[in-house]
């Protein structure tokens, strides 16, 4: 049976981009081959094209001026529609690599925060629903709230602001947070939402090289916070080498000759 794996940015690009794959660890090439033979069903998180694509120095300004698109319907008939802020244009390399990944079978998992930016590619290559939509959303946000309660994910970002009780955009209006620090907070937010969505969709593994070393305990990948996540949610956080070892061991067990 194919294993379901969400790949972090520090892994999926190496898998999808043949130039990076050529100089990556042998495990990356092996994972590419397992994806190609459908032994792995691969996913990535929509934050890659929604928020992480925005240059770090521009993330604060983008969210301050951001306006969502609004569609109002009555009896399935659109009665009002307004165009919000245009999604950030993807760099040519990222768009090309996302499409290479999609050709391999990668699909975007989503965590639908109200009025949050979403790039069309996130919908074009959207993952199928493994569960009922309502169940998936409930699971995702229950997990996201737990991650935030640990001071990680979006909770790490909000803790950086002076008046987080006002909501993100309102809190940002007069907040002295620097662009650099805000960009770091957005990265923590996306990491938390990626893990929440992984659980929400009922997927098995999250593959990353991130150990949370750069940001300490505000990172959900820090060993102390990772352990709290794993003990509550049935998702295994693994490096490429660890994932390959698990899959090879499972294959060996299946193929081992049975004693008479």
C-alpha cells in the first residue's frame, strides 16, 4: 500500500528538481524513485505558494495592504463579488518546480484560514479529500490550536506582536516588529499549519530536514515541541533518511519468506 507523505520545502524541491536531486543525498533519489513507482503518494503544503513565496522583506507590508476576494451567493446564485489583492507572482523557478512536482503526483494540502491569501496553483493542484470536508477542517484546526497553545505555529508569530488580541492585521498596524522578525514568524506559522493540515488530511508522514535549531522552542520542529505534537497526533515526523529506512524495513518484512 502506498505511503502518504507530506514533504517540507527543504525536501520536495530536491525531489522534484533534477539538478538539486543530482547533488542531494542518496535518500532523496531513492524517495523520488518510490514516488515515481507510486510506493509513496506525495503532498506539499499550500503555504509554499501563498505566503512563503512573498519576499521576506515584503511580508509585513503585503499583509497590511492585503484584501481578500469576496463572493456572496444566495440560493447558489452569485449576488456580489469583489476582487481582492492579486496573489503574489511566483518566481519562474518556483512555478516550474511546483509543476514538475505536480507531474510526479504532488498535491497541495490546505488549511483554509478565513480570508487568507491563496494562489491559484494551490487550487489547481489541490489534494483530494481523504475524509469528509467537515471532518478534515475540524481535525486541522483542532491540531492547529494545540500547536499554537505550545507557543508554536501562528502562536509564535502572534507572541511577537504587542497587541495580538486584536487579530493579525489589526495588530500589525502600529507594531514595531521588524520585517526580519515578522518573516521568521510567518515561517513558524506555515510550519505549524503544515503539520496541522497533515493530521487533518489523515496523512502518515511529514518529511523534513528542519530540526528547529535556528528558532529554538518557538519552532514546532524543536525536539521538545515535536515530541508533544507526535504524542498527540498520529503523524510521524521524519528526515529523508529516516523515511527511507522505514519504507525499506516495511518492504523487507513483506518480502521475507515465511517459515513452513
